[in-house]
C-alpha cells in the first residue's frame, strides 16, 4: 500500500514519526505496529483498519469522520480482541468483549438517530 500511495519508507516513517528500520520491520512482518500506529496508517492511507489488517480486500472505511468516543471504542475492541485472532474457533466472548461490542452498538446507534 505504501508504494501504491507513492511513499518511500523514509517518507512514511516521517509521517508516522517512526524510523525507517521500524517501517521495514513492519513490511517484513518482523514487528507489528501498535493500534495507535495502525489508526494513524488508516487515516494516512484513507482506508479501513480491516483493510490494513488483511481482513477486507477492498479499501472502504475511513475513520476520520468518527467521534473520539467511537475511535476509543475501536481501540478498545482491537486491544481486547487481538488475542482472539490466534484462534479463530474461540467459543463465546468474555464479559469485557461483550461490553465493548455493546458500547459499539450503543454509540453507533446514536449516529443514526
């Protein structure tokens, strides 16, 4: 995606306030970016977090229009559910995960009213 947008590793590193070494490690899968860095990348590349994480093959959702509360809910969800990605057959959700999902539903429902 970086090259498609015309960014060198150095230019991307500068925009994300990271070193070129870190950007290289991200690209070689030797290091994973933090949730905050992923959110910064989504804004910079104008794409969804799903797209960055390889969960969605199309570029679609920008998070720029989300409220701070909605962005914080997304961060909580990513942090809380990141350990689920290693096991796609996890049965059920923890109480905390249920609370986060309910928070999403309540917060995003407010937007439609």
